[in-house]
């Protein structure tokens, strides 16, 4: 193929990728409240003590194993729960 077309194809593919990314919905995972309790968002060992199944601010069932503890892929809360933007 002519080099010119290869470059054109590359540009079109990049434009397509950018188009899809810009159309993505805004972050929908609930953010951490901007209070002292949530200031150290990487202290994930402490989170379940207040957000366990029986607490008032329980995390959703899909975060937990049936036996009680947090599922291994949900241990590190800060991967998904970002601080509130200020
Ligand atoms: C001392 C108890 C306590 C600890 C520890 C705690 N939280 Fe919370 N959290 C609360 C309370 C109470 C609320 C609800 C009040 C509010 O929205 O300000 C809340 C709200 C939240 C929310 C927002 C829920 C919503 O409805 O938008 C998220 C997300 C959250 N916490 C995640 C975490 C994570 C992650 C950690 C660990 C870094 C953590 N929390 C540690 C008590 C706690
Ligand atoms: C893989 C991404 C992910 C991880 C890891 C994760 N969460 Fe969540 N969390 C979500 C999403 C998405 C929602 C909202 C969907 C829903 O309500 O089911 C949510 C909802 C919540 C809520 C309820 C907020 C509300 O408004 O009702 C709390 C509390 C919470 N998470 C706490 C935690 C805690 C504590 C941890 C760590 C032990 C954690 N999450 C780890 C993705 C995650």
C-alpha cells in the first residue's frame, strides 16, 4: 500500500479511539466525602469497620463475600472510590 494511505489510516484510527474516549460517561462511582474520616483514602483496612454489611452506610453486596469479608477484588477501595473534586 502507498505510504500516504498508511499514515492516513493511522490518523483515522487515532481519531476513532479519541472519539470513543471523549464520549465516555462521567465517573459514576460514588466519591469519598471530603471529611476527616475519609482523608486517608488509602487506609483501606479501616473502611469495612464502618461500611460492613450491617452498618448504616453498608457497601453494596457485590463488594462482599457471602461469608462477610470484602471480596479480594474489592479490598483496595481507593482504586475505584476517588476523593471529591474541589
Ligand atoms: C469512622 C467510620 C468510617 C470510616 C472509617 C470510613 N467511612 Fe466512609 N462513610 C462513613 C459515613 C458515616 C458516611 C456517610 C456520611 C457522608 O456521606 O458524609 C460515609 C460515606 C462514604 C462514601 C460515600 C457514600 C455515598 O453515599 O456517596 C464512600 C464511597 C465511602 N464512605 C467509602 C469509604 C472508604 C473507601 C473508606 C476507607 C478509606 C471509608 N469510607 C472509611 C463512615 C466511615
Ligand atoms: C472495583 C471498583 C470498586 C472497589 C474496589 C470498591 N468499590 Fe465501593 N462501589 C463501587 C461502585 C461502582 C459503587 C456504586 C454501585 C452500587 O451502588 O452498587 C460502589 C458503592 C459503594 C458504597 C455505597 C455508596 C452509596 O452511595 O450508597 C460504599 C459505602 C462503598 N462502595 C464502599 C467501598 C469500600 C469500603 C470499599 C473497599 C473495601 C470499596 N467500596 C471498594 C466500586 C468499587
